[in-house]
C-alpha cells in the first residue's frame, strides 16, 4: 500500500465512523494550499467510500489580474471561491437531494460560467475539494474539516510541474499572501478536525 493509499484509508475510516452515527450524508472539506495534493487525496477517498466529489474550482469567482492585485489578502480569500454558490449545493446534498451548478468557464477565463450544467446526485459522503473549502461560512454544513499540509518545496515542485515556471511565479505573487492569511489567521491548523501530512 502506498503512503497516499494509507492516508486515504485512514481518512475513509474516520468518515465511516462519523457516518455510522448519522442518518444524513456526511460532508467533508478537503482543504490545503495550492499544490498540496487535495484532489488526488479526495479521489482516493471517494474510491474507498463511494463519495461524490465537488470540485471547488467550479466556484471560482473570476476577475481580472488588475482587480485581484488591488485586493488585500483577506479580500482575495473572501472573493476567490464563491462560497455563497457552494452553500445551496451542500445544503441540498446533505439533505439527500441532488444539486446542480454551472461551473466557472476556465476556457474563456473571463468571469463567465460554462453553459453545461454539472449535476451531482446524493451520496452517503460528499467531499468538497479545494482551497478555502473549510471556511467558517460553511462550517454548519461540514462534518469533517481536513487540512492537507504540505511543505513549501513539495508544493513548489508540483506547481511547476503542473503550471510551468513562469505561471508559478505569477501565481505566487498573486495568491501566496491570500493563502497565508487564510491558513494563518482565518483557518489555522488548530481549526481543522484532522491534519494530514502531504506526501
């Protein structure tokens, strides 16, 4: 068993423990800084639990570089992922009802939402995957808030591999301070129910 599979298995066990005492679906937030490996972990846990995974990037709010660069770190955290659109999705799914949404159009990347509708059917476990997914505004809908903690060098290498060196530098200049504020002020490690070291 790989270390990732081991971590996913431990998390799946914790989720099943929570689910055993509930009659309604369990909602899990898998949070962490960019490049921590959130989506990979969420996919592994979904295989083990039958969970449906919601991609937090579908709820990106959009905005021009000038607009984002004019914001404070706290403002970026508040505006980056549209948690007000995430709430009704989580409300429906945790009540055992299907939910749907139009995801952000990353191809156009002009602030618009895609024309296709994402439909998520109810499941015993719902995973909200993405940075800022454990934010306080959603806490009443989340039963387990998980922080995937990764060292900076590991995240840096993953971002370079995923986005390229030039894009990584631009990304860091715009988003590092926001993530630092979120994980340092709004949601420090002690705010999470479970902290998993990234591999």
